[in-house]
C-alpha cells in the first residue's frame, strides 16, 4: 500500500505545527466525547496543534479502515485511538507507527493482553489506560458487601457487549468475584451497548423472567438510566435495588446524591484525553513521554464513589455529563 508519508517523515523538531486525529470508538458516545473534550482542551494549551475526530460508530471494521485511510492520506502526525477491537486493530496501528505516525491508545491497551499496559504494538508511543479487571473487581466487591446479609442475593449484570474483549474480561471478573459467595446468584445478564434505550429494553426482558432482583451490576453509568426506567415501569422502586455503574458521569453523581443510585466506578475521561494529547505532542517534539499513564491517578475521587463520599465533597463535579 502506498502510504504517502513524505510529510510525516520530516524530523520532528523541524515542524511548527502538528495535526492529531482522534479515532473514537464512537463519537456519539458520551464517554468518547468527554475524551475528545480533554484532547481539545489540551491542544488549545499547546502552540500549533490541530485535532480532528473520526467516528467508528462502535464498528471495529470501520475503525480499521479509518486507520488505513488516514495513513494513506498523510495529513496527520499522530493518532489517539479508543479501540473497538483491542486485538484486531493492532496490525493497522503497526502500519501507522511504521509510517512515522505517533500513536497513543486511550481507555484500553492494544494487543492480546488487556492486563499489560506496556506497548504491545511496535512503535506505540503511550497507553493511557488501566486493567479493566481492576475496576470490575472493585465494583463486584461493592456488590458482595451489599449482599453480605442477603440470601439469596439475586444480581443482574448489565454489560456493554460481550463481543468486546474488554467487556468480556469485565464480565468474567464479575463472575469470578461474585462466584466466591454462595449467597449471590447472577440471575441474568443483559447487553446495554452503552445506550440507555438498549439497556432499558434488555432490563425489561430480564424483569419478565426474573421479577425479583436485589442488585444490578453494570460497567457503565449510561446503562443505569435505562435500568431505572425499566424498574419503574415494572412497578418496582429503584431505591430498593442496589445499583452500581461505572464512569462517574454527572447524571450518576446527581443520582447518587439523590439516593437513586448507590455507587459508581470513578473514571476521568477528559483528563485521560488531555494526557493522551500531551504524550503525542511530546513524542512529536522529540521528547520521551511515559509509555504508560495510569488514568486512575488523574482525578480526585476514590475508586468507588458513594453518597457518603459525595456528601463530604459537596462541590465535586464529574468530568462529563453522561
């Protein structure tokens, strides 16, 4: 393939401006939008850095083609990517680094091992991500704590999509942690695809088969919006069900403060985007950025955010609306 990389092979210090492409898993997804907000803010603080977003619409094949097309186009000096397929995208990113493009992956590492934050793609600049199993373990342990005096404690898992390697890892982690407690039963699993409407439909179907539940364990705050609606439509008070999500968006912060949701896994997407942009620009300028940035260190909140903590921090605001 003709890569058209003449402009990209100039010495980094010879350039006064840089163009950075953000390859979003989905530009319509609030979390990805928040990452891009952080990228834009960090770019504005730099001199001569332009950024542009590309929407993969949660389609791994489309995202692969986007990478190849952008390499061939030769317009961009760096890519920041939130990968849809953390394994399948690796060959395309290897093509990018071979063409002299600096590549930073955000949210998840790229490669066969989701627990390995060091570069698994030759030439990768930085990974701004955490092991998905760590957060999933903390979420599941919060459910274990809630269920300790309930037998049985009937739990619904609402995951994004099990086809995604990172969601499958989270799901297996949920099962491993909850499976160590005889009183806890996972009665059903739904796929919400990070969408309130799809989560609502999945939860409605689950409630028809399992009307009595005690907790909903979800990897994403967006899912809980649909879960709450489904519970209410079924004549159930969401306050009576332990609800835990992930992402720490403002909608969920407000819901926790109001007592409608119990907890969420803290994440900081705007800070993640800013750190990714800074790493890319450092590399373009010939500096050496860290190969791994732990996003859990970028925000000021505990791993699991609950109402007592929020009551102690009344001025806290999340990095994204939801």
